[in-house]
């Protein structure tokens, strides 16, 4: 028996076709009805046009696209023999603005998707205005970001060699205040704990003291007996280098090295979204992967008990906000404002090059590859995080999200599991 | 270049753009005031649509102070180019935003405009938007999903037939019979979906450059044959709010104008509200003084960049772009691209992907300038280049003057 279910409430729309066998889900086919042809549009344009075009692939991860695009160009310049030496200041500012995008994404997902869906699942509907909470945090953190990036979404402030902004101490102070306000939100709304107290939690049992909306979500998952649901291959990948983790892959908690050249993209039937694998194997990407590869103690202790279940996955994403808040304060504090913002003059520019870069976006590793001839893009490839989690799989194994859903008894449970991956169809199909 | 040509270019570039008539005379405003008053009194008689909070309650609940609210109202009144005496009316209209049903759909988009909207003017004004406007349907913001959401949409169309405002985000792909973009269980194409929803709408608001002009999906070679709303919807009032993303203040402005007057705001020849698109970025740019003084950033990270010089030579398209970001900025007014030393990319202009959205200044781009003129480098320039830009602007201004005439005419008809 095949039952078709439409998923909205993610960015864009996805369609899931469930096959049931003896009251349990046996297979899921994931489809997207949407195509824009972004890679085609890029062909033949000036190499740097990718900086203004690729962010428009996705209104949520637009900043990650900008950062990946600029790094791919810089990588290409270096491959062509040009020296691109970013100042620590420029590096830190990029890292900061990207962290802000991750935080805003995670909180919007938590408040607009996870909490309302959980309430529906358990019949514990509250009258809380979650949209308002989501927008309060998100608008605060995107304000902090736009002090440097000018706007969110769709900034283009990063250029080969650095950034265009030249912040003053007042700007940095303003950003710090906004981050402090986010921390206050984290304390009062999300966890009911002082930030210090929250950061000192170190084991699964200590999680009991978490209150607030996060406490509520964890409690609801538990109450619905879903804490162990949604386990998949227990295999993780991180390709970008960030304050959260060094690149690496993990089978359970055993971490090893990765190289971009083993990433493979393949066409799948029935959808415009392409599948992606690493040495023919499927990996989960995103905050849970970063926490496992980055050996984050609290998430690891959850993982020990619940493996890669939705409990661990949901917690890892919210917990990443805490880590990012800590890191972004550090980044701001360490800024040396007298360093140059941009080190590459306009005269320095390679015309023939191949460049690639991977960056950790909210949903996992994002890859751009650009080949440029006589200054013009010959070929541009974008591999987005959602492709890792949503690939259908191959003969040998099921896709990551598919495996997580197989075995669920109801469509409601399965679509909730699907959403814990923070799915975005907009970028997947481009 | 001859001296008087130089002078004329100079005067073009230093002139206030005179297309927006900000003072239409007392008689006009008095009549408008009466009209708005009557409209608001009528709306007041309607019950608020029940899926949204009452504004007065939420002011207290969220601790929004009356004073802050009035401050917002007077800023918005100014943005809508109405005299200050309209401020109480605007405040009243904001409270009654929940009397006008809104349906919001996303087609070939990146969801960036919705994202910008949810992150608009801080918790206080967000609350007005999220809680007060009667969003009868919005895929991302509403709680039901899948079949349930589809049902809700059908009910909303039926119930508010002829009364709802349809907000559209995203372009419409027409290639392979529209099958590059489908929606819902029956896989209705975006073209059909839009036509069906527009049929019963009071007016259609195209939000963002994708919905207005096809935007990035329509960039060459336009793989999916994407177009904007005005190429699909016929016989309905259409309001275009371009830019990428569209500025939330302008979305709220259009809505508020509709609540206040029951009509669409005055539009230019590209159907853009004049209150937002009557000026060039360049007219109100904070770096304008440096432009006039000939002080430019020559390359990223140079002394000019440190001193916030004009970005024209590193590709700023502000002189060719009509929009109000230089006044209202982004992310609650915190900043905007030029504020961080990044030139404007002309994101609210038609075909900006192919005409403006690149790193180079107009002169170095191997594309036809608006004049179809010769390409020169900036250093060879300057005024040759400025002429190119200037003529483009002159053409635009002429188009707007024609549009302006029309409104004059209709005004005299009204008065007759
Ligand atoms: S106009 Fe820009 S922000 Fe809006 S949908 Fe298109 S690409 Fe996204
Ligand atoms: S930065 Fe751009 S908009 Fe501002 S003055 Fe210079 S050219 Fe004009």
C-alpha cells in the first residue's frame, strides 16, 4: 500500500510516498516538484558573479552559499599560483556572520517546526506564540550579522581576499550587545538556566535540569516514546572547517579523515535532486555530525544512550546554538580592527582556474566547485547539505532519512522524523 | 567633452529626482483624509477575522508601548509620503490590519522574501505583521501542512472571494508546460495555481524580484522560461515590490495603504509603488557627498574603503537603481549593503541579473549600457560613463512622467 503525503512547512515543498508492510513503513520515496537551473545560469558568466548569484539558491542558507562561493574562488586563485592571504580579521568576521546564520536557522526550525509538530503529535497543544519567539531571536541575531554583512538574506559583502566592511569599535560593541541579548533569550526562554549553568552540563542525567522550551521539547519526545526513534546509519560527515569541528567522518564515534575528491554526485530517477555519497557510502550531515566529529561531550553522552535517534539529533541542533554563542563572542573579542579587511587588490585576479570549497552550513556540508576559463565560468557545481540526508540510497543501502523513517508505524511519526533533519527543498533542487 | 555637456550631466546627477510628487496640495489631502476616514469607519464595523489576535490586546501582552507604536506610525506615514496629519489614521489602520484577508503563496523562489518578512522590524512590528494581518494562508508560517493546508487554502479562497490580497513570492516557470514547478497532491503547475488564485483576489502583490520580473530563475539562458506575475495575471490590479529580497517595510507599506484607503498606492510605469521606488539609491546615499567630491574606493580594502568613499568605481549600481533602501535600510534599519562598503547590485531593477548583478562597474561590463553606448573604463571616463547612466535614468524618468500624467488625468476626472 502506498500513501502519498505532502510536506510543506519546510522551505519549499516535498512529497513523500510511503510504502507500508504489515502496519509498518517499509520504504519511502522522496520527491520535489521544483527546478530553477542555477548551475546552468552560472555558465558563461564572470567568475565573481557567483558571489551574487549563488546566495539566491536559498533564502535560508544564502550566507553559507556566499562564503562557499568566495572560498571556491580563492581556492582557484591559489591553485593558479596567486597568494591569497586573508587577514585574521577578515577570517573571523566571515566566521562570525556565518555562525549567525546557523543560529538563526536552528532557532527558527526549533520554534516553527519542531515544537508545534511535537505538540500536535502528543496532543499537548499550547497557546504559545512560537512564531514570535522565533522571530525575536532570529531578528536579533541577523541584526548582529548585518552590522558586518549589510543585510540578511542575500548579502554579498565577502569578496576574494576578505570582506568589504571596515567595522569600528562601536560596531563591534553593538554586535556584542546583540549576542548578549541572544544569550539572555537562551537562558530565559529556551533553557530556564543561566548560560554558565547550561554550559556546565556534562551528562545525560544532568539534562534533567533543563527547563524552558528545550526542556519541554525533550520531555515531549520522551513522552511520545520517540526518544529512540529515527536511528539511521550512525555515520557522519563534516567537510568544512569551522569553529565547531575540523573536517572528518565518523562511524558511530570513531572519527577519521576526509578528502573532498571522494565526494560523488549522481542523478536519481523521479526527482531533480541529485544523490551524493562519499566513497559510495551515505553519511548524515548537519549539527549532529559536527557534534560527533567534533567530539562534543554532552552530545556524545546522549549518543551513547540513544545513538543517532531524533532525541540526539534535535538536541544536537539546539545545543549547537550554545556553542556558537560562545564562539561568536570569542570571535568578536579577538578582532584586531587595524588589520586589513581585504588583501587582494582588483588587479590581482586569476583568469584560468579550478577551485572548490566546502563550508559548514546550517544543515551540513555545502560544496561549490567552479572551473573558469578566460575569466568565465565553464562549469559550476553546487552540492547542498540536504542532498546528503535525502539521497534515496543505492542497491547496498537506504538513504539516511529514509532509513530513519523505515519501521515507523504512522505517517505522523515518520514525517516528524523527516523534519528532525531540517529539510530544505529549495536548495536541494536549485 | 564640451563644457556644457559636462554641466548638463552634472546637473542631472545633482538634481533631486522630481518624479515623486510629495506635495499634492491641501485639497487633495483633505479629500483623501475624508476617504480614509470613511474607509476605516466601514472596516471598524467588520468583525476582525478570527484567526489572528486583537492588536490592542497584543500591545499590552507584548509590552509594546503606545509611544513606540506611535513612533512607528509616524515613520510609516512619512514613508507612505502622507502628511503628518495622517499619523493617527495610519495608527488606526495598523490596528485594523486583521480586517483584510491575505493569502501568500510561494512559487519558484528561494523563500528569501518570507524570511526577510519574518525577520522584519523587530519583535514589536513583527508582532503587528504576524499577529495582526490576517494571513489566511502561508505555507511556511501556518501550522497545518500537506492535505490539511491545501484544504485550508481552498476554504480561504471560497470564503474571501473577491476580497483577499494575494501575495506572490517567486517566479513562474512556463517551460515544459509549466512542469518545472508544481504544487500540491494533484501537481498543479505554478502557472495554473497562480491564475486560479488570482482570479478571485482583490489585487495581486508580487513580492521580490523573482515574482515581479522573473528574477534569478529568469537570468540568461532562463532554463525554465521563468516570468513574473504581470506576465501571467491579466485583468487584476498588480502591485510590484521588487528587490532581492523585497524590503519588509515596503510589504507592510502596501498592505497598510490598502487597509487605509481601500486602493492600491500610486504606481510607476513598472507597477512599483512610488512611495518606495520613486527615488534612486544614489539620490539618498550616505556616500553621495564623496561621489560629488570625486572620492572613490578604487579597490576593496584601500584607503577609500576605510573612509567610506563612494563605491561607483567598484561596481555600485546605485545611480541606476530605484528603491528606498538608502532610507529605510535592512534588518530593522541596522545596515544596508553600501553601509558595509559593498556597492548596490541593482536588485530591484528588471533584468538585473543580466544587466547589473556583477562585480564590475557599468563601464567595464561588456554589456550594452542603458544607452546602448560605447564602453569605457572608469578612468578614461568619467562623464562619458555618467552620461550613459544618466540617459538611462532620463529614460526612466520620462516613463514615470508619463505615468504621473495619467494619475493627474484621473485626478482631474475625479474632481470633475
Ligand atoms: S527575489 Fe530574491 S529573495 Fe525573493 S525569492 Fe527571488 S531570489 Fe529569493
Ligand atoms: S556609493 Fe553608489 S549610490 Fe552611493 S553615491 Fe556612490 S555611486 Fe551613488
